[in-house]
C-alpha cells in the first residue's frame, strides 16, 4: 500500500481519524509518517488531563492575549531574533521596547542607557549579575585586592527566586541571603551593611518577592549603599529584580521611587510575560548607563551595513515575543496598561477581603502593591485540615493554588498564594470564592469512613 493510500484510510477512519492498524512509537521516532490529523489528535489527547491555564493561580505568567496579538506572534514565529541584519525591522522594534521600558523606569536623559530582550527575566538576572561581577573584578584589581583570595558574594533577601541561586552556582558566587522574619518579609535595610564587604559584587533588591509579592524598600536600601560607598573605594551598587513589579508599578504607583531615580540602582530586569502581558517567555534588562555594562559583555553584530551591540546570553530564538511586546505597548499605551493593572488589583483586593471575612486567614499581602494575595491559616485547635488539603480540594474544581513553606528561618509557616493576572475577571474571582467556601465547608465536615465492618456497597456511578 502506498503512503497516499494509507494516509487516506487513516483520514477516513471512523474513530477520531485513527486507523486500528496504525502503530505509533512514543519513546523513539516512528518508522513512517502518519496523517497530520491523526498526529494532531494524538498530541492533543496527551494533554487532556493537564490543568486549565486560566485556572492556574500559581503562575505569574500571562495566560491570555487577544486574537490580533496571537496572530501577529504566530505570523512571526519564523523570525530569528538573533539575526539583526536579516530582520532589521524586528531589531528596531526591540530597540523601541528597550527605550519605552527605560523611560518607564525613569532613565536619566543625561546618561546613555542600554538594554536588551531576553528569554524570560531569569536570563536578564544572569546578565545583571554578570555585569556586577565583571565591574567588581575591575574595581578590585584597581584597588590591589586579591580577587582569588575569597569567593565574591552577592547580597539578597532569603525570599529570592531560584534563578539567583543558579546564577551564583554557574558563576561561582557566594549567595549571602539576608533572613526574613515574620514582621519583615523583605530585605531589612538595617541588616544590609552587615552582609557587605570588599568582595561584594552587588545587592539585589526585589520588586515583588516570589513567595509573598512584597517589595524590598529600595529607597532605604539605596540610602544604606550611599552611606557605604561614601567610605569605601570599591563601590557596591544595586540591581533590581523587577520580574513581577517592573511592568506593573510604573503604571499604578508611579510616585514610588524604586528605579533609576535612585543613585545606586544601576540595572533593572523584568518579565514581559508577567505584567507586560505577553505569553511566555520574554524578559528585559536595562542598565542606566553604558558604563555599568562592562565592554567584555558587549558583542558586535552586522546591522544595516553597520554594527549593533548584542548582549544576551541566548542565541537563536523566535522574535515573536518581542513583536508581541511591542504590539502591547503600541495598542495599550500608558493609560491602557494602567486601566488593566488597576482592574487586576481591584480583583486581588476583592479576593483578599473575602478571605479575611472568613475569619480563618491571616493576610500577609492584600494585593495592593502587586495583585498577589498571600495568607496563612490562623491557629485553631479544632481545625482538622491544613492549606495543603485545601489546595487539593480546590484542585478538584480545577483551581491550582499552591501551598508551601516560607524560606529558611520561617520554614515552619505554610502559606498559600493567589496570583491575580489580567485574565482573572471579577466574575471569575467570584466563582473561585464560591468554590473556596464550598471546599472549606467540605473539609470542615469531612470524616473518615471505615468499610471493613459495614455492608459492602457500590460507590460512584453504576451505569
């Protein structure tokens, strides 16, 4: 039988287009091709029992974009972002995005900012960390410090995202984590200088700690660094991990001084695929001035008969996310982003209030600075269930709401976190609260049933 005859039979088979004689390998590549319709159905069926992304309240990542944005991105998936000379207009859109973001972060017009897109903000964190290490190494040599005598270190709160641990492992850096406590779920400025020495490459301030959504007090940290730098030859500067807050705060709290308005903030990263409202994965990093990005980390590529700097670690990848980001900036503008983010924050406030009204939860974050609601159970000796069991119960309705312990020094506290994204509308939030209350009621009234001495019965459907 020819391939055409076989494919025609598969396409006309009565059971979802799959011929009963067809055998498909899954652990190694099949010998022969199969009908595209069949392949589609087989892959789609593999994904049947996965969670609904819209009900995933665990992730910060964007789970919805309008049709026009999705169409633009799908039409540009074949463009390789690294090929600047082949796709010069795409390179221009990336350049415009960097300029827009630098402006949102109050870059000083008297300085020469520089930045790039990345594959998510984790890569951007790596670049920010590398720039700090290279800059420190140069300063240390100029001050006759033996750079090999001790391992250089990075100071950050214990609420760091795992990409910073990876950075320190990959680039042989000591991670100095400042412990959080229940009264201060961020980097305590009063403890900062205790962790800094002449081998410190920099401090990371977090604009939206992954565990709780809390902000480090950047202005207070900047003041401490200013105090330190006034008395030391090897300067210590700050990188802001704005993965979550970097494209949220400028629109809803523009008065908050956390960015390049602060003297010792030299670089900032963010996730375009979080509150930049683009599908995963796109990130951005901007340095306030080219002098804070060591020349060794800048490479030149051909671009329209000239040269264009390239900074990113990654190589070939689709430019579709850059185009999606530019589309959002163009379509929404400042007021569009502000309206969406304020609505998202309103939903977070509603969820926080409803949780508080149950009387069962202590709220750590009510969703004001970032639309993240974080809470723990209040002590109750009569309660027989915990947040892990509540998470399991909610999963029965499709809601993915994680429960997990806080970092070291607070690991005996288990919290739950709801990340509110732009596609979680108020009506959906109300439906969630109904399911939450039902789950709590079920847990409050749950009891273990023993069947060994009872009549054997059939449980479930009998048809």
